[in-house]
């Protein structure tokens, strides 16, 4: 008889935890999970969605606006890209100086720069163009 109440209590506990874990991760409806908090942290509790093993990309969503944070492997924030529909912008975050190129305001790429696709989404990509410590983070749409 003791077995039934323990099983019931365990089931209730598991069911109670399900909404909390679902609320912690949102989706951008393209298969990428977006966290609801932790933007700007060195090691946020969010999934790394980077396409490049040298970088970490974390996605966040709040109030219908998506944010994509790019960290180096040491956890330093290099750029945060905000997105609302087809509009993109770069936030002044982190302590690493950067230039950002978005579809409405293009920056020139350093001559001889290597490129690396750091994040790829069906609607856009985040690409790093760099020579040494000089880099331009570019949001590119197809």
C-alpha cells in the first residue's frame, strides 16, 4: 500500500516540473531553442547554437524580440544581435570592441579578412570577418 502513494507523489512532482522546464526554453519556430533570461552572461543557461567550434552562440527571446549573443570560448561576449522581424541591430554589450554590419547599415570588411559562419538560421546568418583582432560581425540575409 505504501508503493501507490510514493508513485503518485513522484508522478505529481514530475508533472509539476514540466511547465517550468517548458517555460525556460522558447522556440523561434525554426528549431532553435531560445532562453528567456541570461542575456549578457559569460555562460548562460541556454543551448549553444554555434556552427563554428571556436564560438558560442546563445539565443534569447523576450516580448517578441530575439537576441543572439556570440561569446568566445573563454565566455567573453563579442556581440549581441537583436532581431524584430526583418530588422536587426547590434547591442553595445561586452568589453570586446567590435563593428557590426546589419542589412540596413553595412560596414566594410577588413581587407584580406577570413570569414566564418558562426550561426545559421533559415532567414539569416551571423558571419565573422576578421584579420587578427580586427573583426566585423555581419548579419547576412539570403
